C-alpha cells in the first residue's frame, strides 16, 4: 500500500447535491472551488488542526491570527460532467512552494475516472502589515506530512 493511501486526511468523499447544480443539471462551476476549500478544511481538522488556527473569524474567543492566507491563483479543469447524486472521491495533493506559499491540487474522481481538477495557490501574509511571512506552523506541519515521499 502506498504512503499516499494511508493518509486519510488527504482522501475524502463528496456527494453532488441538487443545490450544487445549474439549469443544465450538472454542478455549477463555482461549486468546485467551494468543495475544494471545504475539503481542505476537513483535511486540516482530520489531521488534528483546529481551523481557528488557520482561518480568521470574528467568533468570540477565537485567537487573533498572526498571518492570513489569501488565494493568489486558482484554476479548474472539468473532464466529465458531475451530476446530482454522483459520489466523488476527493484527493488533496498539497505542495509547499517556499516558506511563505503553497499550492493545493484537488482531484475529483467518480467511478475511478477523473472528472475535475482544482489548483489553488496561497501566500502567507502578516495580518498587520500585509507583507509575506512564513506559513503558520500547524499548516507547515500538515504540508510536510502530506507531501509525496
């Protein structure tokens, strides 16, 4: 069994719902970006990271974050239609680019066929001066443990 397969925080499931579709009966393109972000959040939680350490919120008692993670590039490729009820395997493929940035590719498969691919690139910036800074330690740990060996 490959090292990739035992990393359960990188292999998730998703079912396409009626509310995800457009008038043509297939998922609306922006849903893929939403699903990718939700898969990333779920992966972090499954790995053991409190998402309040990564994502800003005004929730009472939440820590003030030292850094923010804006998206600086995103793209999506659709290979096959995704319909209501399709059960999707979602594989996250993160890659640290340097000390202040990373890329997350999210592969969507249905019945062992690739149906879509999302690529999102993030920079880490200081929450006060908005200059690039090191990635938060919990995220760096997740990236190190998640990359292919």
